[in-house]
């Protein structure tokens, strides 16, 4: 078959206005969701299915002395057990921190760390057997937070990292900071804290593993990243990847919580291979709180120089992250607490120091906004304070400082279109900001904040030269189109984006499309549903595959109808002549003609993001094909007597580039506002030591849906959402991300609104009524009207990586990074971008937006 | 563990069947495991999230909190029985059209609870809906589309026309005064 060239050259001006793109349509999986027929992992059933249960550590930090299964084996229905020694290979989502074992071997590192596994014929029997497994421990020091982690003389949780219980230290400087501060008329410093919180997806994580042969296994799982699970399984099970099939079932919510590889997924596969029968495990809600991988508790310090006109001259941000017991995505999370500080406003000089600590708590990882909601909260509260000091309206301060579309930031991020001006204008107009801000009665206030997020991480998690997303189409004489793609539907609507793009290009109905997704045996690799990458990357890959199919069909039809190929229109399930619409074929006949001409029809599409300009170590975190922008205004009512408060209304505007399906976009916007309010008002993944007579173990304070407070129907205020459309050439049909960005402005907008209402600053989230009362009390005593952390810990960040900014004539490299070995492994965070050129050179056919 | 089992005739979605199950199993477990009706979901199995709600004699019940053994002679309705033949129930239509079911995991419980509400109160106010559904958590939607979908379904069920409001499909249009 002739290799069709990239279809982007086609003159798209002839296309009819989008039949699918931009229109609200019922999501392709909508019927399955409302009829209860969507198959989640726990819904699967197989003959001879047995049940797996993990034995989890009861101590936060201890050496494992012995494990005794003798009493467990007596439970009727007991089938078998596993320990870590049977799976000795470590794994971890990032190649630089493969520090986990499927079951702990030497040590346990948090309460809940899995040490053993048992299988039985019923769930109850497995549970009973797990309770009977006896583990003997030798306790070690408990590292309960950032301060203890920084202390020199305590037991180390891991024997790698940047010293003591420090996992990772980062220090980088872009431009001459001191010159920047010297120019400033106002220098402002703030210390703030963002508490950890968890994803709380309603679906409990579940995995079903089915042995297909002695060395072949299929794993069905609630995962956002089947490809990464596949890789980890191959490694730990010591099997060629071709013998392992991972199928991501529809996720009952993800939010980042199912984007890591989990112990239970690996253990289930191992147990299935051991027992030769299907194995299921479904975590209970308490276990899920302990698996976590959610928002890092983060302490922040900001120092920023401002000129009288509000422009910024320099910023120094320091962050300290409580990472929990394992690496997870933590290296990337650490970089992310600094990387996106420059993409919203013009920040000519910037320094970032970050440190991630190991502590004896469940590992933190990525949650909606991955590492960026914390510094975004810090920055936007900081700006609110600056606006007051400078006598500039907070909305105007932001409008004056907007980053330049298409510019390269001080830390070498290539920006795309920026719809932030229109976002701010929309929420300002909608909320009546100009008339009402600063003028509402005591106890009522308005707060404004902005945010920005990636549309897909520029680099994959492990270094490779392959596409980050692939799509395959199969067409035949039925007129039906089968679309194969590795993407994972987690509720966000990725299936619908995939189908809509293909339907749009081929001019057919959504119902003509059959999807096959997230199956590592059958579908081309897509890296997964994380970093807001799916709409953009899958969208491009689908677009390319569909354009190639269209070209094959058009060539065949042009010949048959004797019409120039360029004049053919694909719409209304027909292929016809633009000059004579009567002259044409049904889509079904058109494919038949093409199948006769070319033989069996199939096309592929793939996508690789453009090369980023930064070349310094760490430049791999932050680049994205483009960025989304959001602005929010929150109106709040605060009772100064009790500190109780209630957000009354949220206005939010999101720069979506272009909506593929506005009703799905709105769902993400509203869901993000909800989750942002939850984090700002109540959600806490916090820990306490049990009383001494109960072992003093460090445990979760609220490991249940009842005790872990999250917003209910009653807590959610009305939300007015504005979709700002400014198509970005980097996005498929101009689209940007929406799944994460709209969360970002919400917490700081709430804190700023509380200040407008009662004149006190709450420099940490979640904001609890007693914090407001305490701050009001301080205020009445003439002290600082503020509640929040006072100091940022002393940390030696080591040698600063010095990088000249584009304005200083830099080339994207660090000045003091001479001839260092280029790190290839951890391209997501530590890897340099230097090999990107080569990677892209090899690419024939992948769409790389330039 | 010596397990006692119970054999009972259960009436589910208008069809009766004889089911044998361990006596201590909840209705949730029996629906999902013994009957293969996996439309009913679970988020906690402790009565805290509302995800597992089904109707028993028309009233919403958390199926993780009741024993199947208590269901003799009771009429059980699950999401599998909601459709009218091959047509969606009005609640299902509006939930699907408004994207009120995103991941769809909380959806079956919410649909069943909303069905009971509409049977009781054909024209609920927004506060009535909030109150009726307040025992259910949804992590995806922020609840707005669910409220709008129940309102739409009430209209459809009453034989009225329902067209979703433009701003619930496209977002709101900002008034024109925001510049500096
Ligand atoms: S599963 Fe029954 S209330 Fe949560
Ligand atoms: S739609 Fe996902 S929890 Fe409600």
C-alpha cells in the first residue's frame, strides 16, 4: 500500500462546519454509564475466580524479621501465599526511583505497606487468612514529617536520595535575580502551606488477573496508565512484555490516583500465574487511603520583587514536599512545584529551590494539577497581597502582567496561545467585580485568582524515541470504522474525543465507530490518562490516522467519479463533489471502492510533542505543546463570630482553545471547581500517632469516606462557567486541556475572598473556621491578621544550576553543567532535552506540531 | 469458617428467582456476585457513600447495609430495571445528555435515589433534589449537571418538553465589561 503522507496538507477550507467538533453530543459511552453496563474491573467475573488479600504493615517503619503463614494455611478455602522474596525486582513509575517491591522484602516503610499476600476461594476466607498471617517486626525510627526528615541522626527510609531522608533536591536560577530585586520598588515575602489530600475516586481500585498459559497472563485493572503497568509487570514477573496483556477497564474516577503502578496489580498477576486460575482483588476504602499517591503536603516560601506599576522583576520560590514513603512520581512532582510558575505572568528572573522528603506515610504522587496547585495557591495569594500594597486592583495587577503569547519564559518554556485576558475579563464582568470588590459589607467578600496547566507533558516518563500516542483505524465495506488506541477512559470523556475526531474527518456518525481502547495486546501505545495529555495527543494521532484513511478513500472515489480529489467532501456519511453535491457515494460505497482499489484498509496515526527549547538538567519537566489558562472569582460569606464560611458563588473561565465537546468540557470545569473547593475548604490526608499503648504507629487521621470530609450536594455553590475559545495551532482542531487547569485558581480565590470579607489572611489550605477565628483574634490584638506557617526550614540546596534567560541571551543550557553525563533514564524529570533532535529526526510520519 | 447459607426467592426488577447465598451476605454482594447484576456499585461498603443505593419497595436503601436474607417478599429495583424496554428512562436520557454521568460510578445509586424522589414528588425543587441526593457522593461532576438532569427528567416524566438550557451545554456568555 502506498504510504500516504501526513494528511495535514489537505485544504480544509472546503470542510463543512464541524458536525461533531464543537457541538455538545451525548458521550459515546453515555448509554453504558446510565444503564450500569459499563464494565469496571470489579464487575468482571470468570469461572474459578479466587480472591486475593494483601497483608499490610501495622508499623510505619520496621525491619521484617519473619513471616509465618502456618495458621493462615488452616483456613478452609486457603489456596496459597506470596512474599516479596518471590518478586525480588524493584519497580517504580519513574526510572530514577524504582524503590518499591510488589511485597516488601527487608523493610516496611508506612502503615499499610504490603508484606505478604494470600489467596482463597472466597473473599471472606482470604480476609480471614490474611488476618492470621503473623509478621514479626523490628521497629525503626518514625519519620513523621518534613522536619524529622531533615534531621540528620534518624534511621533512613531509603538508602538512596540526596542525603538523610531527603529524596530529591533541586535548585535552579534563571537570570540575575539580585539585579531583579535591586530594581524592585516592593519586595514581598510569604510562607504558605498546602496540606495533602487524596483523590477519593468513588470506584475502589480493583484488579483481575487471568492466567492464559504457564507464561502468559491477562490483567484487567482500574488504571489510568495500562502501558506503565505493562512495563512494571514485565519487569517484576520476569516475562517478556509480549506474554502480558493489560486491559484498563473504564475507571470509576481517577484524578491521578490510578496513574501509578500498584502492588496489588503485580501481586494479582503473580498469584494468577502461581495458581493457574483467575484472581481478583478489590481494595477496601481504608486500603485506598493508605495507597494514596495524592497531593504532596507542601510548605512554600515566596519572595518577589515588584515595580510600582505592578510588573514583577524577580521571584525566588522555595518548596518543601512531604513525599511519604516511596518515590512514586515524586521527582517530577518536586520539579512541578516550580516549573509552571512562569507561564501565567511575565516573570523575567526566577529562582526555584525544591526539596522532597521521605516520611513514613503513604506515598504521595500526582493528583489533578500535579505539583502545581500548591505553588499556584502561594503565588496567587501573594499577588493579592502585592496588589493591596501597590494600590492596584488585583484583577488589573494580573492583566498588566500577562505573559506574552508565543514567548519563551525565563525557564525556557515555549508558550502558545494565551486566553487568560479574556478569562479574567469574563469572571470580572460576570461577578460584578468592578462594582463589588472591596465594597461588600463586612463578612462578605470576593476573591480572584488565575492558573495555568500543561496540555500534556512534553516528555514521556521513560526515555524513548517512540510516539507518545498512537491510533490505528480499520475500515471495510460495512462502512464501519474500528478505532484502536491505548488511551484509558477514566470518566473524563477521552473515548468521545477519540470517536469525534475520527467521525469529523471522515464525515460519519459517532455510531459508525467502534472503539477498542486501553488493551496492550490490541491497541497501539498511548502513555495514559495523566498530565492532561489525552485530548491533545490522542486527538492528533486520531486526526492523522483519519486523514490518511480519508486520503485513501478520496483517491479511489475521485477515480471512480472522475472528480478531482481536492473537490471531494466527506460529510453526512457521504463522499461527494463540492461542485455537484448530488454526485457522490455513500460512505459505505466509498470505502468499498477504496477496499477494491487498495486491498484491506488500515491506517495509523501517531503523535510526538514538539521539541522544547530548554536544555538544562531538569528542563524535561514543564514543557508542553501549549498551556491552558483559567481565572476564577469566588464570593464568600464569613461569619466573624464563628469563623464558619460558605462560598456562595464561583465564576470560572477556562481557555479551552477550542471545545471538542463543550458539554464534556463543562463537566471537567465544574468537577475541577468542586475538587478545588474540597481542597481549599476541608480535604486533608493527615496523620497522627496512635497512643503509646496502641503502638504509637503513625496512622491516617480519617481513613473513611465519612471522616475524610469532601463536599456534598449541600456544600457545592452555584458555578458560572465561561468557555473561552481561542484555537491553538498546537491542539487538534485548536483544542487545549481542561481536566486539571480549572482546579488551580479555586483555592487561592477562596483565600483571597476571605480576606476581602473579614480582612484576615489564611495562608494555608484547607481553611478551617478556627483559623479564621484565630486570625481575627490576632487582628483584634493589633497583631498580624494572619494564620499560617511562620518559617520555611533551613535546607542546603547545594550548587545552584545557573541558566541565562532568553532575554539575557542564553541558549537554554546551564552555565555550570559542563560535560555532565546526560541523564537518559529519567527523561520526565532529570533527563535533558538534548537528544530530542535526534529523536525527532527518526520520526517519519508522526505528527509533531511545530 | 462454617458458613450458613440461605436460599430465598428474591424479586428483582419484577422477576423472581431463587438464590442461595451465605446468610451473612449483604444485598449488595448477592446482587453483584450471586445474581451477576453488577450495575449496582460500591464505594465503601460501610454505608458512607450512597453508591450502592437500590430501591426496596420503592424506597432507596443502601444495599451494603442490609442483608439479602431480609429481602423475602420485598420488591427490589436496580439500575438494570430502569430502562423501558430498549428505551432509556427519562433520568437516563437526561443524565446521558448532560454528562451528569462522567465516570458513571456513582450514577446507578443516584439514578435509583432520584427515581424514588420523582415517584414521591413529581416536581421537586432544586433543594428537594439536593436533600434527596445528599447522601450520595460524586467525585466527578461537582453535582451541578446531576441537579439539572433530575430537573430535566422531572419535565420529561411529566410529559413536558425538555431542551437543555444553552448554558448547560455551551457554558455561560460573559457580560461585556471586564477590561481595565
Ligand atoms: S457502598 Fe454502600 S454506602 Fe458506600
Ligand atoms: S460520575 Fe464519577 S463519581 Fe459521579
